[in-house]
C-alpha cells in the first residue's frame, strides 16, 4: 500500500516475471490484460469504496454503507486474490511440492493426484465467475479446497488461502477459448511450489483459539 494525503491506498503490484515468461501455458497477451487491466480495476474499485466509507464517516451519512461494503469486499478480495495468484506462478514452476507441504497433501488428500483432482474439479464446477483455492483450516489443522464465487462469496471463513486459481473467463479465454479444462491442466506446469510451501508454513502457525470446536476422535 502507499499513502496519499495520509490515507493508505492499495496499489497494483509488479509481476516478478515478464508477461511472456509463462508461455506456452499462459500467453503474454493474457498476462498483460489480466494484470494491467482487470487487476488494476479491482485496485481502483477498492480505493473508491474506501473513499466512500471515509466520506460516510466524516459526514455521518451512512445510507450507502451497505453498498460500499459490498463493493469493498468484491474489489479488495479481487485485489488480494490476484496478488496471491501472481506469486503462486513461476516460469520455473511445475512438478510437485516436497517436504512438509507434500506430507500434508498426502495426509489430507490421499496423494498429490488426489489434490490435483479435487482442486481442478473445484475450479471446473465453480458456477459462473470465481476461483478455486487451497486453504489452511486453522481450526481443523488441515488443508482443504474451496470454491470462491466471484471474489468473496461462499468461502470457508477463517480458511487461509495459500494457492489460488482464477477461473474467470478473462484468465484464459483469449488463449483457450471455451476449453477451460485445458487451462486448468496447463496451470500445473507453472505452480510456484516454493511460494506455496512458504505460505503453508506461515499459515499453519495461525491459532484462532478454536481447538474446542474440533474433535480429535476418529470415526470407526
């Protein structure tokens, strides 16, 4: 974030790689439009919603708060998810994770193939626009997949996203047209497992004080 008139503003982060660095899996044109146009629109929308809320606070006129909160949730979530998505990708990515993340995947999904199948299906079956996400559940101390409709609805509350996949049409249509399954397969060639593993390590230190909401007994 950056300050403008002593107010924190969200900003568009630079990519860590060139637009064409993820080719042939994601085209340079898609990356340029996705980052410079779509992501920027969410940054601007989040800042506009914050300005509206600040004005409401100063004038004590709260009639538009519901609409502004909705706009903030949509745009700020879009900004955060895209910022995470760019970091989750790398021209040197692909393959499989190792170490603690690989062990957690085997424990919670049965195998890497189990994660891939469940995660890809979450993206494929998202109704309309949305995302698939691999999240850490601090209450259950486990990895889970979740569908995110649009940018912010129907998520697992408290789940910490460590790996996200944009399933909006603008993420793939210029290259893959209506065959989104090919895009969801191709993306596995550029996952940045180093970044995802680092997010996993940070996420699993989170303690929400909810241990009493989970049973340690296994069904039998």
